[in-house]
């Protein structure tokens, strides 16, 4: 009964999202059929208004561009941030966060005074987010999005301040919001100036694990979520991106 109610709620929410987009497009003078699926996501409108430079330069992004597809049409949706915010990120990530069978978009969004947050968007705008870290020039580096513990709900994982706090944080999407699950200190996945984020989510023998480096970059660490707790294991020495990539491939 609970699962039936959840599925009904997701179905209704999906219909309302699509209907809202259709109304917006019609009001804007564009005739379009109901849009069902986000098939592409990109950042646009490069900007230097937030000069943190954590990813190797001072250029961030002011707009999220989505391509939304139904049975007959593709529609581009542009979500433009206010001047006090940027997408401080490598690339947007498509993932079914709410379990309705359609992908949402997971991004790193930064406010100039309160730092980064992990945010979830659909074609209507932001639908959920973590709190901002709390001060300017503080960032987070995503790891992965999946049902990590097999309970039917999706978790989102990132490293909070990979150069300072070096803390893995897990959040769970439930009832339209992100709720905090658990933290683990002593892990990282990014060095200042790197243009990419190391590690990620792997599935080996049906087990989901988060691949990162140890805080001192000496070891590769695999972490899984079990019964609300994080279980870590050492999978070998860290020797640059190649060792993280090998772990992702279950080697």
C-alpha cells in the first residue's frame, strides 16, 4: 500500500511538472507538446562574476540548458541563475533522483556569500538542495547518485570541501527534499586547480561503492552504505587518476 501511494504520488508530480512546462511554453508563444524526458543537460553563459578558480580558472557558468523530449518534439529549456549565483561545476549529471523513471539534473550551485550546495533540477527549476556550506570560496565535489543501500530511495554523495574538510557526505531524496544520512571524514576526490573530479560510483558484483582517495592521497578507498553506516575498505595505493579509474572498473 505504501509503495502504491508513493508511485501514485510520483506519477501525479510528473504530470504536474509536465503540465507546468507546457503552460509556460504556451504562455511564451511557443506551441509544444507535453515534454516528458530530460535527454541532455549543459552549462552555458560563462561568467567571471565569482572568482574562486577552484577548477583551474575563474570562469564558471550562469545558465543550465536542458533538452526535453516527448514523443514528437525536443524543446530547449534555459534556467538562468541570479547574479549572486553560479554553477561551479565540471558538468551537470543526469540521474533519476525521485524514482519516477525520468532523469533529473544534479549540479553544484554556488552562492557568492555562502558557498556551494548540491542541487537537483528538473525542467521547471530547482526541486531540492542541500544547505550551502556557509561561506564564500567553499566548494563540494560530487561522487555519485544511486540507491546505495537498496531501500528503494536514492542517495547523493559528495566530498564536502575536498581541500579542507575532506568529508564524505551522504544525502537521501525523500518526499521532495534531501535529508542528511551520514558523514565520513578522511576522504577526498579533488586537488585545487584540477579540471576534473576523481573517482566516482562503481558497481562490482552488484555492490555499489563510492571510490575516492584517502585524505593524504596515499590510498584508494571504496566506501559502501550499509544499515545507515559507512563501511570503508582500502583497495590499493593511489597513483594518480589511473588508480582511481582502475578501481571504478573493478580492477
